[in-house]
C-alpha cells in the first residue's frame, strides 16, 4: 500500500466521523443546532462525493456535490426565515 491509498482511506474515515459528529449536533434540541448539524452533513457528503468521483470513473458525482453545496445554504435560509416567522413577502 502506498501513501496515496493510505491518505484516501484516512480521508474517507475522517469524512465518516465528520458525518456522525454532524448528525449528533443535529439531534440536539433547538433549531440552530439542527441547521448547523445538517449544514455539516451537507458539506461532508459533498466532499465525499468529490473524492468518490476522483477514485471511481463516475462522471456525475461532482455535479451532485455542487447541487448539494448550492441548495444546502438556500434551504437553510428558507427554513430559518420560516422559523423566525418572517414568511415569504
């Protein structure tokens, strides 16, 4: 096993730990914890998709990661606006 393979395995294990930690934050009480945790899951999943796209010949993983990264903050803003009672005017 060379250094590249070891670093990829380490990155994938770190991403799995990051997802578990973000889900733990999301499961706490309060809307801000839930939004912060789900934002962390989104970023970690998008990073994992980009790494997976580099390792395997799957063309659309970077597109899905880009959509996650764009729609994640937009969904967060919409949910925060609804929870604050602002609605859509």
